[in-house]
C-alpha cells in the first residue's frame, strides 16, 4: 500500500485496528491491490469509515484463463487449469449452452457437446477482476469493522471505494460529509 492510515481518538484503539486491518488484508491477499486506505473510527458517534483506492486490477478473466480448449466439430472440451473461477464458468456455460449440452465428468474436465461453439469462445469473459477485488475488499472491511456495527453503506467503482458502518442509522448528509472529508485526507475526492 502506498498510503495507510487509521484514525481513532484512542491511541490503543488505533494501534489495535491498524493490526487487525493489516492482518485481514494480508489474509485476503489484498495488500498488493489496495493503493490508499484510510480508516476513521469514532465509538462516540459510533461510526467506522474506510475509504481508499485500488490499483488496476487487470482485465477480465476469460475462458482461456480457466483452462485450455480443444474443439471438435460441434463440441469442445475444456481442460481446467485454474479452479478459482470454475463455478462462474459453469454457470455461464449452462446459461449460454443449456444444461443438456454441458457436462463435467470430473473436476478438471468440462465437455460442451451437440451445439455450435462461438468462434470467440476462448475469449469469452467469465469474471471481471475489478468486481472480484471490490467484493473481496468489502468482505474484508466487514470483518474489520467493529462487532455490532450492522448498519452499513458501501460503494465502489472507478478504482475508489468506501465503507461506512454504525450501530445506528445515520442521515445521508452526515455519511457523505464524513466520507468526503476522509477522501480529502488521502488526496482524493468523493465522486
């Protein structure tokens, strides 16, 4: 991370949340993706705010990233190399070709049969890396936020994100004001 800050009016709380945040982000393999992160915690309100930016997460994950494709006349066999996005690939294949044409005889093989396989099949998008990163990041921030802070609001897009959690429902203008202020402290703007 290029910039990482935790602000809490109690020094002990700040140090503990800095340690918790580092551990959770490392456990979720997000330290190399997050560029800037600022966390603001005030138990008097009570509120937990995280704002930040991510580095470019890369392009989309394609069929060819999941496995190699061998084509026959009206069928194709995918030899799975990376199972990370296999579930998403199977859902997409079943949606496009139908359950009757997609078979997975074992963990590392998918057979699509008796149907036309598009010419650009290997380049078909299975998942978007940025969406996956943001989803993982929001999950990690949910783990980091104080227990009991169940009223949440999160937003992500254009390489920026924020996550706000509280025990209470907070007015929209209060949330926007705090989030905007926190973005300003890391040299960014709320958009």
